[in-house]
């Protein structure tokens, strides 16, 4: 089938099996050159083969996994909480995020395996990182849902999703690549956004510190209980040792006394024996 524009080429190429990417790209380049479209041929030739993790996510998008749609709904709730600085909602959804991402990542990995591309631990981790970026950032989600990622995305905090390398995703969606600064908002709005982001970041850091402190305090309580138990054990052993020593002293004293009695009985026995012997001699 002859392709006539870049978006169609990207869609066809990134929907192909991973093992067929290079041959499919070569075929599309040849078609464009045959059609006399040198610019299209050059653009298609520049399209890069996705990593295994990126391919797995692209495949999951095209497979229309229900879990991805559910993650989208959850992501909207979390982003709204971030925008409104709803601390309670942020804490609740923050605890839920890792579980949601892990569930969807497992489905993506399973879908890739079923398609003949099992993922190793490293690629599976990249899938989780990309899904975390989806939850955190609308632009990242748009890029992911294009089904034309080249590499995994990562998220390290507010506004930290690296989406500078998703030209293929932009081409398939027909949109411009997201820019670092959005001209549509004025400086006052930009300052307000940054302030809200800083407040949200500080709130998240505070909550993280509180959780860490609570965890340590719990560990201290457990350690204190274990120390009390150990102390009781030592006290019990000391009581048993004192009782054993007391018994030892009593038995030792008893043995000493019995030894003295035995010695006296030996003397008495020898005296009786001597007297008997003497009397028998006198009779003889």
C-alpha cells in the first residue's frame, strides 16, 4: 500500500512487529522515493526503531487495553488534586499510584509476551517508569497514547518528564512537540503555576517526611518491645541461676556433712573390728 504522508508512515511502521521494523522502514522509504517524494523518504528513513519497552507500550496502546483507560481516569484525578493542592486527595491517590502502575505494567508485559516479545527485568522497569510518567504528565500521556514511542519516558518530579525525543509520537498525532515554555500564559500565570508546583512539591516532601518519621517511630516501638522482652528473659535467667546456685550451696553443704559422718562411721567400724580381733586372740 502506497503511503502519501508522514503520519500514515509512522502509524504503519510503529504498528509493525518489532522484528520487522527495519525491513518495514526500508520498504516505506522505497515507496516514497518511487512516488518521487524525497522529503517523505528522508523523514521516514530518520524514524528510529523503538526500544523493547517502548514497543511493548505502543503495542498495548494499539491493543486497547482496558487497564490503560482505567489508568487514564486515575491520572486525571491525581493531576486535579495536584492542581488544586488537595493534600488529603494527594496522599490518598499517591499511595494508590504505585499499585495502579504495577497492575497496568503487568498487563503490558503480558501482552508483549503473548505477541512474542517477552520483556526482561530492565525493560519491565522501563514500562513502569513510562506509565508513572503517563500518570504525572498530560503531554507524556498524549505521547504514549500516540502508539509511536521510541524510548521509555521517565518522571522524577513536577515538570520533569523527558519528552524531547518523541518526534515520531508528534508526527502520528499531527501535533507540535510540547515546548518547555507555553507562550499562551503570561508571566503572572507562570509565576502562579510555579508557586503552586513548589507548594505541592513541599507538601509532598512534608508528607514523605512524616511517613518516614512514622515508620521509624513504629520501628522504635517494636524495638522497645523486643528489648523489654529480652530484659524479662535475662531477669528470668538470672533468677533461675540464683536458685541453681543456692541449690548447689545446699547440696555441697549436705555432702560435706555426710562425708564427716562417713569418716566417723569408718573410725567406729575399725575400732569395733580391732576389739573383736583382740577378744578372739584372748580366747585362743
